[in-house]
C-alpha cells in the first residue's frame, strides 16, 4: 500500500524517461497548463512529492522566442503566471521562473536542486515536444508527462489520426464516465524549500521576451480579455448565467453573445477545459439551459477540441497543406491554376484591405480584440483560400494572421480550423467549384441568411483598427 494515495488516473500519466530519483524536490514543469487549481499535472507532482516527503517546486521556462507570439500573447500570459505564483505560494509551493531554451534550462535547474524527478504537462505541438525531448536527453532522473488539458486523455482516446468528429466522438463518450471527474484540491504542501531558486521577476521576464510591441493586448473597453484564472472563471460564470441557454440557436450569430469567449483562458491553461465541462454538464447551469444547449457546447469543448489534439499529435504536418487529407490535396492541385477574381497579399489581408466588407469586419474584430467569432473564422479562412495565389500560401497566411493577432493562436484548434476551412480536414468532398474544387465553400449570402451582416460590419467599421502592426 502506498504511503500517500495517488489522486490522478494512471491513464493520464506517461513515462518519458526512466532514471534514478534524486534527493531533492519534485519539479512540476508548467507549460501548457498555467494554473494552480484544477491541474492534473500539478496534483500528480504533489502526490509524488508527498509520497517521498520532499518539497514541490513548480517551474515555468520562458523561451527566448515563440513563433508569431507578440506583445498581445505575453501580456496575457505573464500576468496569468503571476496570479498562479501567488496561488501556489499560499500552498507552500514556490514557482521558479527560468529564462532560456527550456530544453536546456530545465535540466540545469534539476541539477542545481538535485531534483527527485520531473513532471511535465502534455502538449501535441512540435515546439513543445522538441523541448521535452531535449530536456529528457539531458536529464538522468525520471520524467513523467501528465495530460492535464484534455478531459479524456489524448493518448488513451486513440492511437491513430481520426478521420472526423464522427469517428472520435464515440471513443471520447465511452471514456467520459471514467475521466470527467471532479478535481481534488491542491493541498498546502508540508515540505518546504528553505530558499527557492530563481524567484520570478516579471518585469525582467517581460523584457527578456522582447515581443513585437506593434500588436498590444487589447484593453477591456474594446472587448479585450483580462488575463488570469480568476478572470477566466468569472467569464465562465457569466456564460453559464447569460449565454449557455442561447448557445444552440445563437452560437452562429456574431451579433449575439451566445458563445463562451473562453478560448484565451483555455489556450493559456489559465482555466481547465475539464472545469468548464464539469460546470456545464451538471448542476443548475444545465438545468436552466437544457440538454440541447449543454450538449451542443460540450461537443465543441470536448469532442472538437480533443479531435484537434489528436490530429496534431499524429500528423507531423499539422500546420501546412501537406497535413490535409489526400482527396483535398488532389482537388486543390487540380484547381490551383483556376482564375481568381481577387488576389491579395499577406499585408492586404492583415490590413483588412479586401473588397469584402464582411471579411474586413471580421479581420478588424481580431485586430481590435484578439478574438474573432467562431462562425466567421470559417468564412474568413475560406475567403483567404479563394483570394490567395495558391492553397499553400492561403494556409500560411491564415495561420500567420491567426497566430499573430488572436489570443488563442499558436494552438491545435487554430491549425485544425485553418485546415478544415482551406483543405477539407475532418470534412468530406462537396460539389466541385472553381478554386475550391470539392472543398466546402462559404459565401457572404449564406452568412446573411444566418445573421444581420450589415449590423456586424457597422460594429467593426472604425478605421483605427488598421493601425495595429
């Protein structure tokens, strides 16, 4: 019998490397999941530290650069980490802030404190996997990985790239009774470090990041999101009270407030997707909203999000046209030389300088607020395909714009959303048309049948939004 019970489902945990445990603290390497509460990786690290009777040290490694991350991203992420630092300190768990290549910085810290072992969180994206691989190669202690982001652990759901939502949905649904469980509390940790190494200096961290300052974090008065777990949970509470009961019917209307708006906090791991799922699936919120609204929202939150992780984990070309299904690549090649009425440069797209008032309004919304309504993201990306010199350039442009300006950019959902829109990912062939081939199209007329396009365009007509770099 274990001296301390483990509270995390073993299917969430994977051994990345073995080794002999050291005499020092357990390290919990926070990366994708940047929060103190509702964090399976942190809970597992604490369980292992309690079992060994050693301190627990949370660690964040600030890389010298991250592709397409601007001031907008860092000024949302760093205050959220500062809030997590305070929450952890209340429980006797220091947060150590390292600045440098994570694949080198984490092993350096482990040697410095003679760490017992390290626990990392799961992330399917290439750069994060490379960091973990380099760290494991440089360490001689055990390294574990915990899926703290998905409700049903990605590696447990499927061992292959799933074709579509309809193929992954039953696999996830079978696992929800097992994994959609309430989080234990992160306890006050009884074993303390006398002096914690590398305490955070958030001003120095912001200076070290040196991001592109021409894309600032939008202020709340224009619809910008406030960083941190508390703000994210407040947004969740507001959605449960005022949006969930209209979600099924209103989610495709950007003039309504029927979507949750939670994606920035989910992307930075400041709020756990599982916390959102628990609050939506049970209790008074579901009673008020009804099964249809809760079910529609959980389909997007759980099935579609976890389908994105599945794709990025199993397909190394997840961020290029090469990651698209074969049928879509063939049809796009067939129509690559089709005449295009409009062809725009990346800079014209960035500046919302197309002929299409609806597309321009959607781009301005993202420039101004760091987000774009989910239904319009599909229209936005499909028109980039239609107005680009090639399908490959369209995918590159859409990802660049999304990653640079959207707070939830640089994410599996963004990669999958672009490839769904531009290259038929997780979709099927439709009627053949110029440029698109058999990839599904969207039109402004179709949007007008769903919502008041003129009202949306008027809302985002202010030319000040062009000034964002």
